[in-house]
C-alpha cells in the first residue's frame, strides 16, 4: 500500500512524485515505456529556477524569436536580459523520472488499465511492461498525470472525456551544418494557414538537432505533409530525420479536476496548456507541484476536500494569462488576413516587452499602465482594419 500513486511520468507526474517523496510519503510512479511527447521543448527561466533544472539539459539557449506571416514577412523579437532554454523531451523527462527515483519514488513501467476499490481504497490494474503481465498497485490517493485524453480522467472525472484538443506533430531532425540561413539561437514561429489552419508551425533548435512541427484541430488536415512543406521552406528538407512524434494538446482547463475522494488530475490531463502559444511544460510542472501539496494535506488530515485546491490554486495563479492568450488566439488565428495583422502587431515594442515579460516570468506586468492602454488601442486598430494594409 503506497500513500500515493502518480500515473504518468512526464514533467507533471515526475514533479508531483518527487515532491511527495521529499515530504516523506511512500510514492509509486507508473509510466509507459517508449512514450516521447511531441513538443517543441521551450522552457522559460522561471521554470529552470523554480524546478532546479541543470544546465546540461539545455540543448540550446534561444535569444531571438522570429514571427513569420503568411506573406513571409517576419519580425525578430530579441529576448533581452535572459534566454529561453530548449530541451529534448526524451532526455528531459528521463532526467526528471530518475531524479524522482533518487528521492525515493518507486517506478513501475507499464500501461494503466482500471481503478477499482474492493476494500475502499484505490486498486490500480496495469499491464506491466517488465513482466508482460497484468499487475496491481494499491494506494490511498492517485494523481492522474497521463496526458491529454487521460484514461484516469475518463474513468474518474465527470466531463473529462469532452476536453477539446489539437493534434501536435513534429519531426526531430539533424541540424544543418555550415548553413548560414539556419540560426541555432533563434526560434521560428510560422503563422500560415498552409502550415496550420488554426494554430502555428515551428522550427526550434535543439543544439545538434531541430524540432520542426505544427499543430491543428482541423479534421483531415495532413500534418505530415504540412511539416514536410515547412521543412522545405526552411531549407531543412535534406536533413536526416531522427524520429517522428505526435500527441494531442488540450485547449482549455477542465472544469473539474478531482473526484471528491481519492483522485486528482494535473498537467495535460487537467488541460493546463496555454492557449495561443501551446506552452505546456511549465504549467504541467506547476500543476504537478500543486497536486502534490494538495494530496499531502489530504494525507495529513484525512480530508479529500483539499484535492479541490489544485484547480483553485492554478486558476488563481494563471487564469488571467490563460484568458488573455485565449482571446488572442480566438482573435488572430482564424484567417491568414488576421495572422498577417498579428505578425505586424508583433513589430510593436510595447507588445514585445509585455509578451516576453509575461512569458519569462509567468505573470502579467502591471508596472506600465500606459503601455497596456497603447496595446489595447493598437490591438483594436489591427482587428478592425484601421491599420492600412500597406503597413501590414
């Protein structure tokens, strides 16, 4: 009998498991073998600091972000006073799991199947990848960190099966050698309906490799064909392909994260991926830490009511940023004309400063009220077409 079973060994689950083990609880972590998340791999400085990420995991340090419009116009946004770290999820997730094990977490390798309560407390059945047989883990509480379209969520949380999502697809390729057009310190974000009709494409350097991909929620759209076209336009068509990955990315947080007694969701399973940017690693780890704190309270007091605190705490801390980014995605991602205007808006210094302060520090700055006002007027001008097409 473990105090806690964490299902899913990505950044969210590994963080929750490590935190709980550090508090002295007995923790099991169940993770599937060979699952690598399709992810651009960008992490902000606040994550590196708050979760003690060693420098050797950073495959690249990005100091410029390039936004590219449907008309191939671009704007380079410098990342001042810092950098964005790039990680490869294969190495990054493995490091987090091993660190959790070093803290006392027991790792089981297998695929979750069902939860039952024949004696009152959860009994989890899973297919053990080491023994190739069904196995059982007993625990007092469960944290479901098994990603978008969570099986834990579907089995325990009302409405979890209705979570909206886009499909992300990327290819990890070898970085080109002696190519002046390729910049290993710059991330390219491509807003183009031919690459993605409702999201964006990306070219993210990872040192010796590159993540090239896109996301969409449009049924029937050919993700692999769009990614090949993106590689060609970026001059990366002839680079060696190392691996290909796809994954669902949730679009909004679920309304309920716990079952009121012994299960709580976190990370992608709870829907905590930022709208517009699709950023999920920081929010996954943050929600995993919140889930660990709530479960620890429930274990200390015997009251499952503390599981509700996970969603409340997350929305209190990040809800405003999610609402602003959601409104931006709804306003600008629908047509190429709107995407063109969005990239044009990114030329604005106020927009650049506000955007990266929010990204790097994970909070909306309130220090410059006039800048907020100017951005509001500029945003309205672009959306209503008051800005002349010749300036877009």
